[in-house]
């Protein structure tokens, strides 16, 4: 498939490691810009049922580019990150490049994954706060 401008569509395979149980879903969100990430407006999203160990979530027909990548093990399948009263996540999460966090989400540049033509693979390890 070709996108506008003649660029071939790409595939991104995200292997999510550290899934502890079969509860809920593993959701992966891609953000095309820092602003989209700051506003939590995902550009693309995909999910797969959770299962202990690793879960692979696949995006087909992506336009090549750089995307911020965020992962959530949505344990209760409510479609959002659950936080405690202090605002800390109560569900496992991760970011592209296993970007580090310091009481806030990582910088967009630290969590981006380059998607080229063909198949791109990346791995994200879930964190439990």
C-alpha cells in the first residue's frame, strides 16, 4: 500500500515484556508529535489481550516516521490509566526505548521509535509503580 507522497506503508511490532497476568489488555499508543503526547491525543492505537510473559502488538499500514510510544497494561479494561490519590499509576506501563521517568512522563524525544519502510520491531518492558 502507498501513502500520499509515494511512501510505502510500514509495520511496527511492539513486544511488551513483563506482563504479570492475563488480566485486561495491553494497549499501545503512538503519538506523531510532542503536542499530541502532551494532550494525550494518540495518533494510532492498538491492543492485544494480556497474557503472562510477553505480548506482541502489531500496527499495520503505518506511514513511516518517528512516533512517541506508550504502553499500558489496562488491568480492568476501562480504557485509561488508573492512578492513586497522589496521581501515581496503579497499572503497569512503559515507554518506547524504555525511556526513564522522574515523577513525570519522559521527554517525547526519549520515547520515540523510528518506523521505516517494511517491518520495524521494538521492545518495551512494563514497569509497576
